[in-house]
C-alpha cells in the first residue's frame, strides 16, 4: 500500500511540475497567442469543436470580421452554411485603407478590441506598425488540401491580387502598349509615347503608392533597364540625371505624364469602352473586369460576361518591362480578439478550395496562397504573373518607404 501511495505521489509531483513548466512557457503570451498556438496543433475537427465551444461559452459575442474586400462577406456566408452553429453570430465590416489604419494603430497602442479577424493590404503599413508590435498575428492552416509556401505564412497571405494596364482593344488595337517606357510620354525608336494613361492617385490609394515605391527597387530597376534599351535603342546613362536610380526616373516621368487621375478603379473599368476613341489605358485591378459591362446583358445571370470581356478589354501580358503589380491581402488575428478559435477556423475555411471559392472563386485576378487552388480558366497562374510583374516586397517597402514616399509626394505636388 505504501508503495502504491509513493507511486501516486510521484506521479502527482511530475504532473504538477509539468503544469508549472507549461505555465512558465506561456508567461508573457496573451490568451489569443496561446489560443493560436493551440489551434496550430489541432485537426480540423478539433478546431471546429473549440470554435463552437467558444461561441457557446460567450452567447453575447458576435464574430467580427473587418476587411477591405467584399469577398470576405461572401466567404462568411459560406462559412455560416458550413457551420450551422455560426447562424447569426457574425458581422462583416467593410473598411477603407487609410481610415482603418488609424483605427488599427489606436487599438494597438491602447491594447483594445477592434475585431476578431482583419484582412488588410497595405504592405508599407503592415510590418512596422502591426507585425513587429505583435498586434496582428498569424494562424497558418494545414492539412489535406492545403499547401502554403513558407514565405506566405508570416504574415499569412489570404488572397493575392494584381493590377494591370487595360484598354478596349476592339477599337484601340492590341499594338497600343508594348513597352512600359511609352507611359513616360517620350517617343522611342519605333513606338510612340502614350499620354492617355489613367491612374488612381498614390496619395489616395495605398496599393498605387506601394507600386511606385516598388518601382525604385532592385528587381524593377533591372526590368526598367532592359526595357529602356529596347525602347530607346541605347543603354541608360545615369550620369545625366539627378535621380537615385532608373526607377526614380521612371516614377517621376510617369507621374508627370499621367493624363487622367481616376478616383475609383471600379468606375473607370466600368467605363472603359467609353474611352475607346482616345484610347485610354487604365491601371486597375484585373479583378475589376467583373464590373466591365461588355457582354453583361448577354450573361446577366452568371459571371461569364466578364470572361468574354477579356477579348475586348486589353490586359497584354507581353509588355516589355512589366505587365503590372502583384500584391497581397493578409488574413490576421488581432491580439485583442475575443473569439480567437473562431478566427482560426474562419482563416482555415478561406484557405480551403470551398472557402476560397465562396469568396473569390471563378473571378480573374484573385489567387489563393493555397498552392493547391488554381487560378480560373483563362487567367495565367500566379507564378507566371509573378515573373511578369513587379511583386510587392514588404521588407523593401519598409526600408524605402520614407525616401520614396517623399519623392512621390514632391512629384504629385505638380499635378493639377
């Protein structure tokens, strides 16, 4: 009997030490961080059970999702259908970039609640202001049907987008835009400079600002140098310029040459065929072709109209230099979230084919960070877009932002 008691006491001591060790490891971690770490080790079924229990234990709480893309609202509707216990327990809050950044910063500094899930896109704001402070956290889903590259995991990429140069080629013709240096307005050896570019102000649209900043980076400068020689028939000579590099030269000349400053990509793309006579070239999200009216009456009950529209709206993927800009929206959990397991489950859902398709599936210009989910038919794979475009790099944006943003602002000061 004494031996049995001794064994029991020893087991109790071991377990208590292990428990103390566990608590020590968790010291300094918020309850949200601990929940995310626990969720990382759970199966899909275990995570669902944890999220359901979390909601049942907090009957007065609503799962709040803040986002800059309406795809999240659609995904939430699919999420509710999949998990019936989510019925009526969620709210989607559409946000605007700069305005929402101010609220995120205030919540971070105060350590206050803002949402259970956020999806944001400004790479120049994300790292320094939100990731490095530990306020926005990543839960990385895994398991059957999910494969996310390591470089997309922290912060976790939710959806990747691209902005490209498009125009109505039924009247303008496909030969309109062949080299990016045409958009500086200067004539080259064989192609005429274009002064009919429509661009959303970088002072109002963070993605457009980040694109211009990325044009000053090493990869863009290499692309611009090659395109410069092809267009002008000679090597670029920096000795005659006061620019830091060829990227700054291009940005300055591009801004000076923009003929139209539109306020909304959606509105501009909707009107793309109205500009055929003057051949307006619009820099806008490829996904905005879903709003293009061409063929819309013929296919009003489906999304097929905009797929046919690509035969009319140009998005030339063979422009010398680059075809556009590839950037991300990140799916993140604030450190003050009230329903972290539900947040993790929703993030897992939108990284499955079912969840991604519920929010963004079947539309050109939307790409999942889950490598097992292909782009839609007729749209090049994301890897091909990455090779043809300038790709957002949050590390470069963070290092170059102050210098490049000030330079852009100076160039914009001369814009009417």
